[in-house]
C-alpha cells in the first residue's frame, strides 16, 4: 500500500534517499545531518486531499511524489565541509533538486559536534590551565555542557564555533543523576568546529550588584560556598511524600479515538493527520471537524531563549531551540504512566544517523484523552434539574529536552470544536557562579553560589488556516468604549465592536484593553444566523515581547519575537518564523519579517497567521533545583463557524466510578 503523502518517511525510504546522495558524491566523505519528508507543494496536495475527502481516491489516482529533503556536509580533500541540501524523489530514486548553502549560513548542530567539544576540552592544555586557577574539593569532577555559540559579534571571524558551560559534580554520591548545576564554574571554553581546537577560554565575571562587567573577583575555592541541590528521589534528604494516594485514569471500554495508517486520527467529529520532523517535532495536518475543513497545517515554528546578563560572553547567550538543533531531534522517548496517562497511542519517528542510515525513535509522540473539568452546564432553578457535560480533550503531545530545560508541547482538540496549543516549560534553570554573599541585577541567587540569570522564552506557533476552504481573510476585532452622549450612549454602558480586514501582510500586538481578537474567516461563507463570515478566532497572548534593544544582535536575529501576531501570504517551504538557518545568525533571514516585507495582499487568499508569545523568566528560589511547569495556552476557537454549540450532543452521563470520600480522611477537630 502506498504511503499517504503526509506520512513521515519510512526507514526504507530514508535509506533510499541516503543511497541516492552517496551515489551523487563519489570519492568524498558525506556527513549526514537530516533526511526527512519534504512536504508536497500545497497545490498538488490539495488536489489529492480533495479526492480523499470526496471518497473518489483510488489506487490509480495521481499522487504527489514522495520527496526526501537531505541535509549533509560534503567533505573533500581540503577537509573543509560544504553544507549542501538535496531533494530526492524516493519513488524514482533520483535527485531532483540540489543547492550548496551559502557560507553566510551554518547548518544546524549535531550531537556529535557536542561530543567533540567535550572530548577536545579535556584534551586541551588551554582548558586545563584555566581549570588550574580553581581548587575543587576532593571527589568533584568537571562537567561540560555544550551550547550553541549564539549570534556572532560583528568583529568576529565568521567561523563555526561551539562553547561549553562548565560545572562540577560530586562523584562521591555514586549517582550519575546528582545535580551538577549546583556547582557552576566560571569558565567557558570555545571550540573552532573546523579545526576542533579549543581556541580560548572565556572567563565571565562572578561579581555582584554594582561591580563591573569584566572584573575577576572569584576565589580559588570556587565552589566552597555552593551546596547540594538534588531533585532525583533517592537523593532527597527527606525522601518523597508518603501520604499521596494513587489517582488512576481508567478507560474500561478503551479509547474513543481511531488511528489509521499510523497518521490519521479520528475522534469526536475531528479528523486530522499527525506527522513528525526533526526540526518542528510533531505537526498537525489537514484538520477537519464534522466534514468541514478548519486548518491545513499547525506547528510550533520556532522559539528563542535570550539571556539578559550583559557581562561577556553572556551577551551572546541565546538559543533558537528549533532552528539551532531541531526540536524533533531533542524529543524524548515518552514513558507510559508518566509523560502520558490513560489509554495511549504512541507514534514513532524516524531520525538520521551521521552515516545517513535511518534510526527509529520510539514513542516520540503520545496521543491520549483527558478530562479537563466541566464542558458546559446549566441548572434550571425552577425544576431543580442540572445538565452537565465533561470537557474531554484529545491530546497530541511531544516533549523535548535541551540541555537543562524541558519543553512540553501539546495540541489539544475538544468536543466544542476548539483547538488549544499549549507549551509548558520545566527542567533546570541555566545558572552561573556568583561570589559568596553577593546578589546581582542580572538574575536571582537561588542557592549558595548559584545565580539564575534573567531570560525570556519566546515561542511562535504557525497557523495555516483553511476555514471551509483554502482562501481565507484575517480580521482584527476590537471592543472600544464609547463616550457617553445623548444620541448613541445616553447612559454610558454601550461599547462598540470594530472589525477590520487586513489588506496587506503585516504585524500587530496584543491589546487586552481592546480585547483585540484575530479572526481567520472565509469571506465567501456566511453563518446563516449571524450573517457574519464563518471563522475561527484567537486572542493573542499579552505576554512581554523581546526586551533586547532593537539594534542588538539578539533582536536582529529574532525579529519574530518583536510582535505578537504576523500575517503573511502562503509560500511553499516558508515554515520557520526565525528563518531557515539560525545557528550563529546575526540577522533573521527568510523568516516571518522578510515575508511581511513583501507587502503581499492577504485578502481572500491563502494566508498564514503566526502567533508569538512567551515567558519573561525572572527566576525565583522556588524554581530551584527543578522548575514547576510554567504553562501558556493559545486557544483557537470557532467564531460563527457553527449554528449552535457543537458539543450539545456530548452525553451528560454520570460517572459511576466517582464516590463520596470515606470517614478515613475527614474528621472533626479536637481543640
């Protein structure tokens, strides 16, 4: 059976693409980075999907070719890698596109490059000399945490670098999960990726408030004022709580969802496909509700984490967690009963080894149902009858670990036609050393000798709407107060709702004082009751935008983070808010800001809406040693899409498993 055009590449298809690339480059070394599905051009895919949804699809129906995007380095006799991209037609086993990526761009990092950094650090006389400035207690060893270099300073040579953040771990605990972040060291070795040499060791300042940006004030006993801060259960001094009883998610009749072809999901009138790629992680495609089209594609496009410590080299400390290394590449193997509860469907991913061979990543995505409280309810006080339904959601979830931080991303579909995109940040704060007894304006001291730097996490969700068809418009709705006047507002209670349709690609920001709302509508279909265009809406999250100065490298390479909403005209392959190549970038190139600059019409056409939101994270002591989740939700809801509440038909059955608590937990107080 032929795979669906949106199905991820199989291991066999991945290996076919690999072999085609190897044949194109004889007598050279090929270092593969990624091989994954190059999604079909939208025009081709829409023709196929129209046949599929109409029931007219047959084995002889034309299909888009199965294309593999291959990213790799070609290493010739000069040992200088040339970063190249090719598209391979897996069916014909032919390369159909090829380009050499310009020297101004860097390929996304690989974990093997991180491994090399760690190896070279410990072999480096320069690094060993820097370490000699410190006296570590007996039983402590150095740990190196590889990091992207960040945006190159304008005076730096445009070479590929990696840096390491250094810590110490107490080996006397005999536990590999002991928290080494409790013991930060003020050393940052820098490696030239081409020569694989440590070219310098940066020495960040460790001073406190009022001290200079570069002064070296540390003492040789560099971690003498630090203390243990563990989070794994077996190392907690008091162990874990003993009074927490099990809470089980039980579905005795099984799940309400159905999965076909390992990608098609059907649940409670929803129908969509799940895919996965090494950059964006889980993606959602061809979303329909009750036989009507809602979205063409939904994804987490990018995120950036800029730090606010101006002391060199921390001014460069900024990660693009999807562009620099790939969110999908960092995805967890999800655990049953921990990461996901209930009756779970797991989706595997296929990743690429350095030799280009396919590797299965098991359990990269989990799908499950969850109860999220009451869905709707009304009590008739006249009769005493209450009708209530539960708010059940279908959750598509993936989790990525990026060094110290974890991010949990979920697409949640509900029975009222709503979609929620949720991001949760947890994990361990990225910390640096601070002298004993000092505090800093660049962050918060969360443990002895441990400064958690102020920073932001800024996400961008890419929404490709298809509201009852591919051609849509974007409306901006605002609610304005109306001054009291004798003609239209004599008692002062009236407010006016203004709606404007965006004419050209552009951007704007959240405005909670106006209840500014984004509506994605089909201008050719009117709701028969309201007479308004059918649509879906969301209220932009009024979170703080990027705080870096607009002229800074931090800001120039993250234009997408400077506004809450961007609206652009669709182009094939334009998927990444921060641009295709973010590693060591100094400017955002081919990102959403460039798309807006084209100034194209976005009326009654194929539009894309980009929603940016995030966390300004000024750490607190309670975030240490591991951070409780910070949760943000983008709620995409129907707006005059239906003719009534679409969840009216959800059963209001009583849950027979629920019971009144027994006397074992409730008692009278004795004073």
